[in-house]
């Protein structure tokens, strides 16, 4: 006598894992961006996220919401950091930077009141 077992679709479990892209910005770079924003002592929130392809980006938003809310994104690659500003639900490139220090200087100029 032979017993056969068939798995139904509901019996199969799938675990999803984000595989980070090799040329994405690093966790250390994302942490450095967060440290720059927090050191500014302004009311901004910072979130490191991964998109569907495994590319890491950093979202920087004002703490207040509504018409006065501003958002910035840091993305790119390890060697080429890109800073974007959210303008009317589209992204505008602010600049491209080869290191975290020049990006940080530009970002501080944008998030600190004059």
C-alpha cells in the first residue's frame, strides 16, 4: 500500500527576504545621513528604507504635516550619493556627491532655517 501526500497552495509558506543591491548606498552611509539630520537639532524624521529591488534610500521629512511639509531623499550608489527634494509629488535632483561630507553640508543648508 502506498500513501501519497499532496501539498495544497495554502500549505506552502513563503518567506520573503530583501536582498540588498550590491551597489546601493550602505547602511553606514544611511546612518551617517541620519546622524547629520539629528545633529542639526531641527524637527525632522529620518527613515532608511529598501525599495523593491533592494536599493537602500533615506527619507527625510519635516515633523509637521500639511502644506508646510518638506521631504528629501538620499539614494544612489556607494560612490555616487544623490540628494533629491520632493516637489509637488515628483523628485527634483538637488545634487550628486562623491562623499557623505559634501552631501551633509548641502543637506544642512536645506534643512536648517536661514
